[in-house]
C-alpha cells in the first residue's frame, strides 16, 4: 500500500519515516513539509539515507496518509483527504477530542473541520481496537495520555480506583519538537528537570475524556490533577498515577487483574517491577507496573514508553495496521535500543 507523510521534518514525522521504510506492506511514496521543500529526505536527515524521496510542498496521491503537522494546520490538510476517501492517521490533537467546544477551549482556535469529529476514532488500540479497524480517520493519542490511560484503565474499569486521580509524568525533550526555545535549549535542559503547564496542559482533556468513557455508570467523573515535567533525556516517558483503592486488594491480585486486562495486547507488557524508560527506547512498547501500597491503601500505577514510539509514530503505525486489515504488530516488532 502506498503511504504518505505530511510534515516529515518534525520529530514525529522523521520517526514515522524510519518505521515505514522497514514496513513489509507499506511503501512510503510521498512526503511533504512546509520547510525543506525541493530537497531529498536523505539530504535533510542523513540517518534516513535509504529515503531518496523529494520533499514536496503538497501531496495527495497515496492511498493512506499520516499527518504530523501541528494542530489546526493538520485538520486543514486532513479534512479534504478524508472527504476524497483517503484513510488518515492524524498525529496532531485535531481529532482526539470529540467535543468541538472543548477542543476550541483548550487549543484557542476554531476547528477547521468539526463535521469530521463524530467519525474520528481515538487511536488507542488497547481500548478501541474494533472501532479503529473500521475507521477512515484516527486521532492518534498524545504521549502523556497514552501512558496515563494505559496505567489507569484496568483499575478504573474494575471500579477499584477512586475518582480522584493524580498523574505525575516526565517526558524527554523530543516531545517538544525540533525548534529550540529558551526552556528546551541544551543549556536550559542539561542537568535540569522542571514541571510545566501545571494548571492547563492540553493533554488533560484527553485523559479525562477516555477515562470517563470507561464504564461511566460505575462512578463519579474523574477529578484529574495532571503535572507534566521535562527531564534531560532525548526520548522516553514515565507516568506515575495515583488513586485511592476503593476496596482492599493485594499486590498479587492487582497484577493478576492487569495481566488479564492486557492479555493478547501485544504492545503492553505488565511487569513485576517499576519500569524504566530505556526499556521502550526505539520500540512501540508500554511497560505497566501496578502497585498496591498496603499501608495507605493507595494505588500507584506506572507506565513507561517511548514518547516518539508508543506515544506518537509507533502507535500511528499500529493504528494504520489495524485500519488496513494487517497484523497489529507488523513492522513494529523491534527490540529496544539499550544501553
């Protein structure tokens, strides 16, 4: 199948190209970017030396598209493609939230194609596999929501976790893209860690939306406190999620619950020790460790992933596999880069 990448010059776009160049069924046939048009991909990104494609200002002839453009710009491009019958995975935030007003409140822009929000599917395969398989448009989740939702979903769906949830998450700097800022410049990030967007991070409504959709009859809506941090590493994300257990359990029972919930989910591994971000470097895995703190009755639920892998490009390819009727793991079975 011929596929195209819109916005290849971003960090997620480059990672998509790396994965697609080795995919046995997808043929990368066209790429575009608002910058570097007219140059070959291999000249802009020498590590992608196998890709001799020229970066075009606009594309549209492939069968399937991945958009790695920023929000609003992405919907402006994806909308016409979907209406022409093309299948699309959008890595921006434009089709993640189902509520137009909520999107416009958090992103402070008017949605270019609100008529497509109803048909778009939230692309977390572990929760929405069947809907993704029949979708024409998938909104690829954000990196923080992927980790947080995967960590919380089993305890939340069972009714074990209380409605007051805290998510403390740390991400590598590649999630901020290539353009340096005062805060993401090397001299600011080296040997430094800090929290940001404590009152209004744009990934917060994604987490709330998806948790509230899981067996909503069981409980009150989630009350979420989300604190993201940047840490001095290139790629990787660790989410530590806290919620009061509504009934007594044990560590063994909790692990059994999580392993049953994620049985036959190839990209979630439930482990019996706190996971490390290095385990997921360069692959599409999410490592989940649920912990029951017996002294306090608190659930401490951890998830580690690559923010460019399961948190972005890897998950996009996973979604594309499902949308095209291919095995979910196709092209994504690589091991981590370690050390």
